[in-house]
C-alpha cells in the first residue's frame, strides 16, 4: 500500500501540473503579461500538495500498519482510482468552464449541478462534441488509473518500532501540506493569487480544490467582514445612509435605512402599471447606442424615445444577482444572492411587498421553470401574487433547453396587460433565450454565420422585444404603463482586471407614460432603478432601499458590483477594489478598459467597505424589510 500511495502522489502531481501547463499555454498572452509561468507553477505545487495530502493522507498512514492486509489494499486501490477519476474529470471540465466564465470551476459550477435537468440538457444540445471528447479522455484516464492503481501487491509487515516513527513523521508532513503554511491563516485561494487577472489567479489552483473550496464556503453564508475587514455598525449605517441621501432621524430604529421617499411626480388619478423587462445576458457590448456591436436595432430605436441611461452598471454576473438588485433594490454581497438565501424567502423587501400596500397586483413572468435559482420561492414568498412560467404558456412557438422563447414570454405579458382589471399591476418579466446553447425559433431574424451563437440570440431577443413594443404601443394599456428595460448582466464576464467594468456596463432605459426622452450619462447602478420607478409612478412611500431616485439631480454617480470574490465600488472615475484578506486598491477608470493605480483615499475606502458590509449586516439582522412585516416576526 505504501508503494501504491507514492505512485498516486506522483501521478497526481504529474496530471495536475500537465493540466496547469496546458491551460497556461492556452492563455499564454495573459500569462506573459502578468509576469510569466513561475508564480502559477509554484502556487500550483502548494495547492496540489494540499489537495493530494487530503486524498492520500489516510492511506499513507494506514500503509504502515495495514499495508500487508489484502482487504485494506483493495479499499486503497478503489479509493485511488476514484480520486484519480475525480481529479481528471474536473480538469477536463475546466477549459469549457473557462470559456464560459473566465475561471476554473467554482461556486457557480456547484450551483448549476443543483439543476441537472436544465444544465445537462443545455450541455448536450450545445456541446455534444466537447462532451464526447471529454468522455473519451475520461475513459483513457480511467484506464491509466486502473493500470497504475488497480494491481498493487501487499507490503511486508513493519515492526512497531519502525511503523510508529514513520507514522509520526508522515503525519507531520501531511499536516503541513494540508495547512500549506506556518502562518496564522491556512492556505486558501488568496494565498496563491498573484496578479490583477482573475482567471490567472485561479490557474495555480486545481479544479477539485476550487470546487471543494466553493462547497466548503457555501455551507455557511459568507461574512463580508471576515473577508474584507470590518467597521463598527453605527459607522456602516452612517456612511450608507449619507450616500443614499437619507436625511433626518431613522423612521424605525429596527430598520435603520427605512425612510420616506417623496415622488417627483404627483400621485396620478389612475395608478400606473409598472412593467420591468429583464433581458438575459445583454451587455452594452452588443448595443450600438452604448458603443457596442450593432445587434439591437430595436433597443436602439426605443432608446431614442426613452430615458436612456448610458452608464448603467450591473451588480454581478449572475441572473439572481441582477434580479435581487432590480426587484428588491438590494446591493451585492460576498454571500449568495438574496433569492437563494434561506433568510430571505419571506418578509424580505421587494417592490411587490411595497406596492401591495398601494393596491397593486404583482406577477413574475418567465419562459423557463421558475424553481431554477429558487426564483419561485423568493418571489412568491415576498409579495408577488402570481407566477407565470413555461407550463402556463398556451401553444408556445418554440421550446428550448431553458424554456419557451422570448416571443412566447412577451405574448404572455401582452395578454396579461391586455386583460381588463381594476387593479394596477407590477409585472416582472425575465427573458430566457439569450443563453447557451443559443436556441431560438427559425425565420425571425437574418442569421449571420453559425446560427447557435450569442450574437444571433441577441438579434433574436431584440427582435422579440421590438415585436412586443409594436403591439404595446397600439394597446389600451400603453398610456398608463411605465416600462423599464434592463439587462441582468453581461454574457461571459471576464478579463485581465480585478473588476472588468466594461463587462458590467449594461443597457437600462425607461419609457412609456409621460417619460421624456433623454440620454443620461450619470453612473448608475441597478439598485437605483426601483426607487426611480416609484418616483415616476407618483408613489411617495417608506422603504429601506439605498438606491437613488434618479429623478433628483443628486441621484447617481456611483455603482457597486461583485465579481467572484472581488468587490468593486465605482464613484465618478474612481474604482475601489476589495479583495479577500488584502488591502483595498484604488484606480482611476477610463472607459472602456483603462485603469491607473492611485493612492487609496481613506474616505472613499471606508465608503466602499461600508457598502459591501451593509447588505450582509442587514440580511443577518433581518432589517431589510417593511415595519408591518418585521412586527410579525417579533410576535412569532
């Protein structure tokens, strides 16, 4: 068993190093720019030693006492073959994951595995060749593993006087390898991070380590204070309230950000409907009026008749992150998005919770299955009255891997809005087509090149949006409805910067009713849109949102975003970047992709830190809610 363990250790180092070298060769331009291969290899040896020690530690210690036992030897053979396959499988999955997400498999990889039906359907339809090749290579690795670890011979028995010191020395080596350092904090991904390129900082890791670390981190809601540093809660609240322009005394001490927002418009005699259209993966890079490709002529045409925000920024890279910001005005956190957190499944503030007090009927419309990413539980638990998903669509024109097409979703929205009702409505509609494997109905657009590309699905999504607005403008509900069109995030966010801001730039425009067309170049965040809609609808209300009412001249000017474990706070042209267990960095940012390192301004750094700490604090203390909902908590 001792020899078998040594073979596994050596073979695993060879496998992981070879994979790392191939990945580095693939990304060689970025590797050269960041300082070369050496930091990746040195960091990789440390991480691999940690991972291999976890896998081989117990068999190594057991080999000194049970190495001559056939039963123990057979268990070790099976264990090493399984561990070998697991290491190989995740390394084989890495290139495609990097292509999609510019990172090794991580927390997102684990989250997608929670939805095997949708994800495996997407993979099979969009990546058959990749899957077949990967399975073939995995078969080869399995065969190699069987040759290496499937035919071991028993060790000679060791006397106690030899086994005992060997066990002690080996235990010390295993402990040091797993801990990875003699410093206070054990080895973690930040230990081997060495540059400003997020992808390259994952190359010293191996993918099994990155996935298991994600699972370990996921078992508890992550604390921003533990990762970025802490501030006193009173200081956090003072900074956040000041930045949100919340003046005067706290309306309710138990909800420190609760405040009265006075609408810019007078209360209308007839309440306005509000429709929020969230476009999947639609970054500014595809939108001509925002300096991108000319793939969205309908959005560009609508922007000319709308309040068009030309510097809007997403709060993250996942749909759930965008949905929490748009529907609840909740800023990003290091932890999971609110839609997926157990403590946010009821009595958590959303626009629907608020508008229920004003007689609104709120609904969520989605072409897929709303259990994905826990959307159904979150929305129905937090004020939405009805939910319309794929199964409720009558005779959809097209069903893809992720659900009914955008035109089917918009047909559903149009039907709901066209149905006479005495109640005003809030409709949150989320598109689904612009997602790998890039499926859409034929005959709608002039396809260019390979039909199954993000560019063509963007064209189709834009076509479906334009077709909807053609009908909406001829409808009875048009004059009394406010429309917000906004992306949840960009597609395939990545790059060489700690926070690739150009990939957080998204379209956001408000039209309908009496909204006057203009281009607004202020920096804004997704969290600013909900307060702005309330103001445009003439609804003066009390709420805990810290986003700005953009009808006010003091609104805008800052945005915040979470990118993997890094947090960005953009104020004017100054970008503050918070990394795990590292000092804050500050850059001057010039769009689209120029960063100049600056001396950190203490006041700005405190403001950035307060904004990453506050949502975590508010969630844990159940203080992002409305008073009547919080009062119920006290009695139960």
